[in-house]
């Protein structure tokens, strides 16, 4: 199914070129810095994001505009006066003159008359019209991301406001058509929003305007990283590594001698490391726990000691439910993040999730910890040293671009998991719980910033399963541990308990290579269960790293399996 070019989120032949759109985006972003409560600016930028092919970012701006429209109409809301004041400059007359603004003209029906609005005051009329536009952009954008449940819910909310809105009715038809295909339903079967999938994928890239991504291969970057590494892994150093490119799917390149490669950072041994010897010991505060009232340290994630009279555990005097395993963790937390969330009830968000949402809850809580760190330290989230040098398995921007005629299914290069709830709604709720103005701090908390952090977490965060039920409940990002690149035949093994410890293996998983690591060899880590068969390992890599693993072991085992299948199918039945 193709979405017609008249859709608000799909560019047509009159759409400005990419350079012009990027310039418009920057101008609108600058304008929002000066007028952060202006919902029309958000709608303008949402349209630009739509034309650029970023439906997730368009949905993020449309949702912020929808929240501001509510602020305008409810004087009890926190930013009511600021949101109303921002609208006063657009029009001093009621409908239909307010329709002349560009963000509202496109797709806004002339059937909305002043008598349909609660009051004829211009700010309220404009807010009402803007909310309809928000529902249009949200529903079509979330459809393009693959979040059908949320798309239909916003579409239906819009139709409850303006039941005869032609554009919303058309979008609802698109959503139902795609939904029936996903659910394999007949054309006449009713669609219920709760039956629809709500996890999609979006662009995973270094956004063209992202000025926070460092040159990871520069002398300055390598010098900084190796200075940090010296205390954790004295026998190792960070160097540039040549790795096989993760492919979209299994291909004939498994049997090629020469395959595509790319540059990444990696850990290398400076000296010989004996089998069983520790390679790296790393402490991290970028941790998350999705169990409510669970007995783990809020800082490092390790199991708390017994809470008796002789316990080393320390509780925060301001929020007694927050407990640390010892004085060291408590002091580290106070220095790096805890004051930003102390006694804010942030810790109750996304806890004890349904089984289907466990992974999303852990990534969200890692994001919450990062936001607490950046807020307390007064830095941009992407400049935090815990994630600054992590590569998020980004895809080049040009491979993520979409044509003017867009399929409802995202392009195959889109690999970053996305949902309205975990990427847009709850992160903003967390910031509000932290008493952060989500509009005045847009430069630090824009959706593209959160998406970039998520991309860096996926494939690098480690998780620990609860021994009682086997469900992952604690996760952490150790930036130097994940600089050791993944290989399905690793030369190290790891254990996480307070600190992440890499140790040289006694034996490799396959082959007859001896344990230990020679000087000059790369440290080869493992991010998944290397005892899994190749197909499952590659499916894991596709979900976490954005592509099929192309390490030598995967290539060998896949080629062997393919050869075995070919030999089975090459027989002939004689009649």
C-alpha cells in the first residue's frame, strides 16, 4: 500500500530540496530556542521533518504541539500563560483567518467553524485547529514508523474532535488497510487498536545536524580514551579496528575470501595476557533496574548486602527507598546523578513491566539515568563520557532517505526500534517528574537526542537475569567493555557484579586455539550467547546491532549449513 503524495507526512513534487529543508529545520530550531512554547513552530518543524523523511521526529514535534495546545486551553496547566502568549502574535481575529498559517493550511478542513470551538478567543481557536493538525501528523507519522496501535488511537482521538475530517478518515483507512495485512484479516473484519502492533523501526543515523558525535578515530579521542582505560585495563589500549560490515541478511558473501569492512574502535592487548587473567575491570553508574522495590544497589546494580545492623548498605536520607550497597556507591551517585532524581518518584516509572516490554523498559530506564546524569552535571546528554564515544551502529543518512512515494513499510535500512510510548511519551514524563521544562530544554531533550542515545544503548548494554524467574531485570552500559568488539568466537569471557570484569578465556568456543591473548591481538568480546546456533545469533545481531553478524565463525557455519542444504536438494529420483 502506498500513501498518496497528498498525505501531510509525504513530500510531493513541490517539496523543497533536502538542503533547503535542512536549512528550514535549523531556522525553526533556532526560533524554538527563542520561543519555546510556540506550538505553531513545532507544527512547522514537524512538516519539515515529514518532508525530510523523519516521521518519528515529526510525531515527536506534533506531540509537543498537542501538549501545548492543551496548555493554551486549560488555565490550570503549568505553561498556560506562556503557551497562550506565544499564540497571540499569529492572529488577532478568530476563524477562518487563522487558517492562513502554513502549518495549518495543509490538511486543515474549512468545515471547522468558530461555533464548533469552545470560545472565539483567537488563542483558543488556533489551539483547537492546531490540535486537529497534531492528530493528523501524529497518526500518519506513527503509521509510517510502523506503530499502528498508537497511530489509530491518535486518529480516533482526532475524529472524536472533528468526525467529518476528510484527511483523518483517509489516514484511518490507510492504518486499517496495513493493520489487516499485518493481522491477516479479511477486508470486512473490524480493526481494534489493541490488536495492532505498536513497535516500529526508524532511522538509525548520525543526524545531519548532530554536532555532538566526536571524531572517534582522532588522536585526541584515542588519547582521552587510553588515559581513561589505563586504570581499568593496564595491559590494553584502544586502537582503530577493521571489522566486517553487518549485512541486511544472509548472502553469498559468506563464502567470499574478501568481504566489505569498516573501521571501528577496538581494544588490543599491549602485553601478553595469560588464560584466566583479568583483562578489564570497569565500574559504571549507567545502570537500570526494572523491578519495583528490588534489593539491588541504585548506583551499580549489584545485589544489596543483608540489611542488618552490620550492613554496609546506605540509604539516601532524602528518599529512604533508594539504597546503595556501600558508602562508595552512595558518594558516586551523589556526585554524578542522584540529586536530579532524589525524591521525585522517577524510580517508580516503567517498573515491573509485562514480559513483552522488558527490553524496552530497561533501555528506557538507562535513558532516565543518562538524563539524570546530564541534568545534575549540567552537560548535554550526548556529551556524557559514558556514551560519547560509543558507536550506535549508525546507517549512513543517504541509505535511510526515502522517495516521495513512500511505502507504509519502513525502508529495510531502518533498524532502530521505536514506539510512541517508550521513545516519546514516557521520556517526556520522566523529564517532567524531574521538574525539567521540556520546552525550554529542547536543545538537550529533543527526540533526535533521545533516539541517538537509544541507538548507542542497543547492542552495547549488558543485562542480568533474575535467578528467581529468569527475566532480565538489571542492565548497564560499560563504555570500555563495549569497545571490545563482538565476535562469536571470543577470546574473553565476562562477569558483571558491581564491576564488569573481562577475563581471558581458557579455551575458545570453537577451534583448537589455546587460551590467553598475545600482545597485539584484538580483544574479542561476546554480546550474545555464543552457544546458540548461527541463525539465532544472527537474528539477535539484526535486532541489537542492526545487521547480520559477519564474524568468521558465523560465515563458516552459515556456509557449511548452506552447503549441507544444497547437497540434500541435489539428489535425483529415478523413475
